[in-house]
C-alpha cells in the first residue's frame, strides 16, 4: 500500500487505539449518533402512514403475524413453533460445542472440512458445517442463495484461477494472495464495483419512485382540495371502514409533539458535533454539521422508499458520505478515517429512520400506541448502544484472527468499506494492472443485470441472479454460499413433502439453528479469554503430504 495509506492506518490506530479498542468510546459514539434518525422522522409519521398510506411490507407482515397470534388457532401454533425453536436451538448449541473440541489449531475442525476435495478447498469451495449459515439459507429467498452460488462459481471457480495465472504479468509474482496489490486487489475492488453499481441503480430507481410517488400524492391532494366537501374535516370519512377509523383515532391520539422531535434532534446534533471530533480527530465539527443539515431529507427519502419497496438504502447513503466527506477532508487530513466515520453516522440516521417507520406501520395495524412504540424504540436503541460494543469487544479479545480473510469471522464488509474510502480519497493508484478495467466491466454488468431484471417482469426476474448478492462471495469465498444453499435445499424438500408444515415451522427451525450457534459463541469466547484451548486438531492433508509428515515424525 502507498505511504499515505500506511500513514492513515497509523492515524487510525492512534485515534481509536485499534490494538486495544476503547469500549467506552465505542459506546459514546453510538449514543451520540444512534438517536438522530428516530427524531428526524417522528413529525412525518402521520404523512407516511395515514396520508400517503405507504405499505411498508415488512411492518405490515409483522403486524399480520402478531394479529394472528391473538386467535385460538394462532396461539396454539405459536406454542408449537416455540417448542420447535427450542429443539433446534439445543441441537445447534450442542453441535457448536462438539465442533469446538476439534479446533485446536489453524485450519482445524469441521469448519475446514474439504467436503468437495482439497483443490476445491483451496479455492474456498466446501461445506463448513455451520448451523448459522444453514439457518440463514432457510430464511433467505431461493434467489438470494442461488445468486451467492453463481457469484462463487464466477469468481472462485473461473475468474480468480485465470487471474492467478497472470501472476508475474499483471502483478508481481512474489506477492501473497492476501496483498491488495495482487490477487486480493482484484477480489476486493471488483466486488466493490458490483456493489456500487447495484447500489447506484437501486438508489436512482427508488429515488425516482419516491419523487414520482410524492408528485402523485400531492397532485391527488390538490385535486381533492378542489372538490367541495360537506364540512366534515375529521379523518372519520364515510369511505373509511370502522377498523380503519379505529386505527386512525388511536394512531393520532397518542401524538408525539413535533417540538419534542425538533428539540431532540437539535440537542443531540449539537452534542454529537461537539463530541465526535474528540473520538475521531479527522472528523471536523463542520463535516458533522453538514451531515446533520442534509440527514433529515435523506432519512425521509429512505423511509419513503422503504415504504414503497421495503428496500432500505442505508448502505448506499453511507457510501455517499464516504466519498463526499473523504474527498472533502483529503488524503493529507485523514480522509479515509473521516469518510468511514461519516459513513457510520449517516447509516445510523437513515437506517433507524426507516426502521422506526416500519414499526409505526406495525403499531398502526396492531392498534398499538405510537408513543409507546417510540419510547420502546428509544430504549431498544439505548440497549443496542451498550450491547453491540460489548459483543464486538468480546469477539475482538477472544479471537485473534477477527477480520482476517479466511478466518471464522472475516468481517468482509469492514475491508470493503475501508477500500471504498481509500478509493474515494486516493483514487485508483492502489489498483493492480487491469483491475480498473475489470471494475468498469463489472460495474456496468451490475447495472445491466438490474435493468434486465426490471425489464422482464417480476415473474421472469425470479430466475435472474441479483448482482449485490453475487458480489459478496467475490471476496469472502463460497463456503457460506454452499451452506446457505444446503439450507435452501432442506426447505425446498420439506416444502415438497408438506408445504403447510414447512411454511409454519421453517422459520422456527432456522431461528433455532442461528440462535444456538450464535449463543455458543459466548462460552467459546469466555474459554478463549480464560486460556482454555481445544484439545484436538482435526486437519486434512493430501496423501503425499501425509506420507512426508509420517516420515518426518518417524525420524
């Protein structure tokens, strides 16, 4: 990497003490940025839910699920689902405990099982027996899992072996595969190009739908205002059903005063602008003030777009903040760190805004008090500000290879976002030969595929892979995609045998697998912190390597 990038890495270590990250500063950072999104959209809840009647598919689906539980049949089904979740939670936890005994070294255990052969294993094609990813595969749509598998085959099965053959021509032959000037650079930056292409396309599409929807809403309201009315200005119009009238009354009854939202937003914004520069010295107060001026408008766009499409573009707005703030700060003033910090601030605002509006829609459908939901959201956000850093700190202390490619927890998005920041600040000087050309090709490829998906209609689009999902395994490898496809296969066979039972209990089974494996991480982390190591290393070698090992041991 260039001297400037190395300098910024040193600045990062100095600012946040990454060798021993400060848990207190992480908690403070989340507390000063996580509540702004909640206050930014509170005044818009009536407009979004009642006036515009936005769907918010996830919030509506959650509401229907909650309402179904309050019927005799729904309550009985819920008890069975909880019992099923408990069974698979126990299985997943015990499976994680069993696997731990065989992980006494690097690349040991079932997670490094070369199920498809050693050559495939070298190219990250294997099933790693992860209950978490199998469960995730059961929850994710088939198209997502197939897209991941297609991306795996395209990258690790075709592209990377071909580019590896260009070693010594396109990049120096003595570089390790993990060097960004070598093969790793192609893996990371081509994935970033696809993600940016997909994000840009969907950003423009959702923004266009948002602007068209707003125009339609205001135009419709103007037409209605020109029609003579009978003087009934209440929301209880004859065209509204009794159930809707009841929902509207309750939704407007526990109104959250607008002045509270405005005062809350301004207060937190001032505190945040004064605090964040002490955490990230490269993030100046005027960068933060600029973000907070435009954030409410972006939060509204994201919340409105999520209401139309159920698609939150928080990561896209975060990447936008990376490029703008990073370029503004410049490479000589810590632009990489400033851009990444600004990304965290922006994503917190716009994502919590859309999440809150989804919850307001759920509350509207379930006759829940919006004021209570807002307070609950604030409490939950405060809990997350404490719990999330503690979990990260636990992982950071317990696992030395956290964030390293090929490890159990590679954290691929961390490297992707950092390299987006480097790209925005430093330009294309860090890319190896031909990498920029390939980035252009795959950036255009992502836009082209999305355009085809929208052009052929929803039914045919279900057979066309999603570029965003295809890009993920470009860097991380295909093992998790294989796990997720196994989960999809289990659900598919189950659905063929008994569709109703699979629909009712599939999410419970998946949740049990995910939660059990996730909870096992806590005791395994405690064991690692206590210095208790697994007693066995189960490793797989080729026959020729095994013969050499046996000869060496016999000496």
